[in-house]
């Protein structure tokens, strides 16, 4: 069985550099944490979002079709254990030696329900013999105190990552994307989540319309200031049947080019503390849903380009940390 040592016992700063890495990658973190390869399996618990159902807005985020980024929402929905088994079978085609998994409650807002509904879903996932922890994707406006109490309880006996959709620190961009909450909501959720034993991860989106390079690096400095446990970074990409698709078709939004993205993401990571796990450095979508930009469909090539830019600079995560006050 993998290690169940607490997250706080890890000493990451030197180890990823000693491994020849330019940033603290998620794969490296998981191998440290569990002593073996661990992969995420996506679960669809049937949730919606408060900016979809009219609670704070309607229509959802401008860029979002959950089916485009969540494999579990593109399949007939079985029960939680059934979904885990289905996902493990798919994963083991690619990762034949992987036998330990994180149950990832991915599409929509996965704390958007009373704890009476949430608890049995999370407990069922943890009951699977090959599941060693949970990852829960949610929004900052959907973690009332009773929900945070449940998450704290789960974290006391299992690895737990709570992923908040920050996207950006700039409220004008959150308004553009129809997010339905402001940046202060994210800061409040982070502050109320601290000290509860679970990892706090932020989703960040680069290339939002109207954001300059300096705006994006301001978000990096804010992520660093907050000293989060982990971050997921990806470019704004466009999928079908979204408001963004209409804006791209009308020429109202121009999507970021690969060279600019590579430079920006390296600039971004240089500002982050070396103890912050980089869970993702780019994003894509299935071709059936995808509109553009085409370069992000080749994720291995994007990863190589980012690593090459770090090498060209002789740079690494945290090298510009003093600019962030970290």
C-alpha cells in the first residue's frame, strides 16, 4: 500500500531541483507523497453550478462546456464506484503499472449541495480499494462552514485536494466570463480553508481578453502572496456551443499564440514559491468539441516548449520570487 504520511512531512524544495526539474511537477509530488505512480480518475456526481441554475447568474462561464474538459461527463453516468472502475480500466490501458488513484470530482461545482448529499458521495469514492485520496473541484462561493467542516474531517484520514476556480485576480475578467463572484470571494474561501489539512489548489487561466502580460503576472504575484499549495495553469481555449465560440467567430476575442503562452507561463512560474506544486501547465479539449487554438492539442509539444524556454533562460520555478515578496 502507498504511504499515508501527512502532507506536512514532505520536504519538496530541494528534491524536485535534485531531480533535474525546472518546476515542482504534480507527478513528482504524487510520487513523493505516495511512493508510487498515482493517477486521477474523473467522476461526475451530477452537480450543476450557481452561475448555471440562476442562483447568481445563468448560462455558466463564457468558455465552459463541461463535456469538453471532463471525460466523466462524456460517458453514460454510472454510480460512483462504477465510474471509478470504468476510469481505471481506461487508465490502465495507458498506465499499465498504475494501481493507485485519486477520485476526482471534476465537472461543475462539486460542493454545491448540502453535506447530507456530499458525504455519501465522497465516502463511496474513498471506499474503493484502489482510491488513495480525493480531489474536489469547486467554486469559492460554494464552501459554507459546514462543508468546510466535512472536508476537514475527510482530510484528517485521507489525502484531499480542494480545487478552487480562481482564474484571475481581475474582477473585470471575472465579469467577462460570467463567473458570478468576484476575486474577494476567492480570497475569503482560501482564508477559511487554511489549517484544515487539505491541499488548496487554484485554477488559473492565461490569455483572457483584455488582460495584458502585466495583468497576468499580477495574478502570479497574488497566487504567490497567498502561498497556495498548488496551482493549475492553462490557456484560454475555445470549444463549441459556448459564448466564447460566438465571440471568436465574430472576431471579438483573439486566442493566445503558442510562443506567447510559453513565455507567459514561464514568467508566471518563475514568480511562484518553489514549494507550490504545479499541477498543470496547459489545457486542451477533445477534437469533437474543440475550436482553437490548434497548438494546444499537442500537449507533449507544449510541455517540451515550456521546458526548453526554462532551459534557454537557465531558469526555474521561484527564481523571481523576491518580486512576489516570497
